[in-house]
C-alpha cells in the first residue's frame, strides 16, 4: 500500500514538474519582444497644410493618403541591431498600407521593423498590401526633402519662421511628433499597376518629426 502511494506521489510530482516546464516554455516563447528605436520620420500627405492629424483635427476631405520615409539612427529588436534601417511607408490612413525597405536592409531587420510597425502603426493601417525590398532614394538639402521608390515620389520643403529658421511645434499629443516641423509638400505620388491604390497630390501638407520609442510606450 505504501509502495503504491509512493508511486503515485512520484508520478504526481513528475507531472507537476513537467507542466511547470511546459508553462514556462510557453511563457518564454510568447513573451513580448523588447525593442527601442530612435528615428527620423518624414511624411507627405493629401491633407491641406498644415497637416491636421498631429493636432487631433479631422483629415481634409475625411481621408489621408500618405508617403513617409523612416530612417533608424539607433535601435534594436531583441538581439537584432536596427541601426541604418530605411524604409518608405505608403498608404491610406486607417485603411491599407505597404512597406518598402531599402535594398541593403537585412531580412532580420525587415522582420523586426514589420513587428514594430504593427505595434506603433503610425498610419493606422488595417491591411498591409505589401512589404518588400526595393531601391530607395532620399535627399535632405537646403531644407528641401526628396524621397522616392520605383512607384513613389515626394518633394517637400520645410516651413521657416523668424531668422529663416524652421518652425518647430511642441506639446503635440503622442510620442510620434517630437521635434515636429511642418512642411509644404509640392508632390506626393504613388503609382502602381492596381489603380485602386494610386494617388497623386500637389501643394499639400507634410512634416518631419523624431521618434524616441520603446516597447514600454505601447503596452
């Protein structure tokens, strides 16, 4: 009788220990990733200038179609170094979007940024049409900003104030608009085979900002 009780006690202990390791492994595998990024963000959109969204105001004509360039100056996603990652984000705010990564972006950087963008979701996209590598050009010269990909083109200029210095607006809501500088967008174009996702705007809104973000900002 004692032997049977001892046997069942041992079996029960082993079962509990096994369950403990299974739960621990599951928690480890489902743990939220740790990440941090410091980036510059450049956006051109279809709204009238200045862009109303950072001020919590309604979008012009109830929609916002945008192209944005993002460059990571410093950052990581778990063990993946994100420094130097560059991409263009393109889409219709609150609806569909696409990501175009610079050709030199590694697959690990691409996958990591896709996960970060899904969390931050600056465009509020509910559907991602594409995420791929492509050729990207960027130039910031004499306060004029240009970025492009094979199907995207943006040209905009920084708005200046006193002493010919860029206007900077502080105390905007959220963490995506630090160092906010309004821009005037001369050209904002997206062209592709599916015309449903095309757009072309002239003399509209734009802005630049700084991102200092990490996983604790989006719990």
